[in-house]
C-alpha cells in the first residue's frame, strides 16, 4: 500500500538542501543585481564591426536578446561573459569591472550559450 499524505511522510516534509554546492559553500546572492554595458564596441581583425556603441543598464529580472543573424547577439554575450575582449567600452556586473577583474566576474556569472 502507498503511504498516504500526512505528518512525517515524504509528501509533507519540506526539503532544505545543505549549504553546499559542487563549487563550494553557497553564497547569498546580492540584494540587487545590475549589469551595466557602456559604449561597447567590437571590431574583428577582418574589419567586421559586430558591436557599435552598445550601452544598456539591466537590473534584476529576466531579459531576452533578440535580433537577426549577424546582429551581434553572440558577440555581446561572449564579451559580457569575458570569453572575448571588446575593442572598446566597459562591462560592469554588480560593481565588478569585467575587463579588469574577469575571475571575480566568473565567480558570480554563469553562461550557457544556445
């Protein structure tokens, strides 16, 4: 016979995961999240300008990045994730300068393309 919901069985117990993750102790997320991209440009060696003066400020929430092929979406995301350097401009995430402190940014940011 299947256990019926009630005090003490698996249907009514709440599960609290331990304070560990695969990457070590969990850290509390900062109260506010802010991504600031200021005048970001990227020109490839062949002369293709993928980003031209991109500026935006994003707070906490969920956002989509839409555009046609070749619009610079992947270039922008790779630059924000510090996988490639911009030609000019800046990226700041929660006060961390992504270009000067890429390891500090990578400790807080995950990137999964596609």
